[in-house]
């Protein structure tokens, strides 16, 4: 008899996994899902957590004040709490921001590195 415990797997994925189906070779094939609908759908599927980029949580993050970013991030936190979900990770989308396109840490511009 084994003393090994049966693992319980928990899954997470990002909101970009439910999208309109458009790609470089064709147009969208379905209507967009509202962000809250995506989270609720994930929960129905048994997904325990969500992976985010910074601008998935706060769209247009580069053009908002610190206070606006915090307010919108808290709203997402409440959505997740209401659904009993967790944030697995948040990764900055540095390669798409005009100020970090050359790399946040490797840019020749001192202001961008800071």
C-alpha cells in the first residue's frame, strides 16, 4: 500500500484564451465576451485562478493615474473574490508599451529604465 497522497490539480489560464477568434488570416468569428462573463465561465469550468497581464486587469493602463489603476485593480479583485477565484500571476506586457518597447531594463533611455 502506498503512502502517496493523490494530488488535486488546479488550473488557471488567461482571459486572452476566450476571444473573438480573429487571427492574421481572418476576421473575428464570434462576438466578444465581457470580462466578467469570461471569469464566470472560467469558474463554471472549474478553473481556480486567472493569469493576467497588467493591461488585462486595467485596460489602457499607461494612460491612467495611479489612483485610477488602483481603483480598477480593486474592482477586478472583487470580481475574483465573488467567484472564489485567485490570481495566479500578473506579468507586465512590457513589449507592447511605447516606453518599454526596447526592454524595460535594457533600454538606452534612462527614464524608461526607471
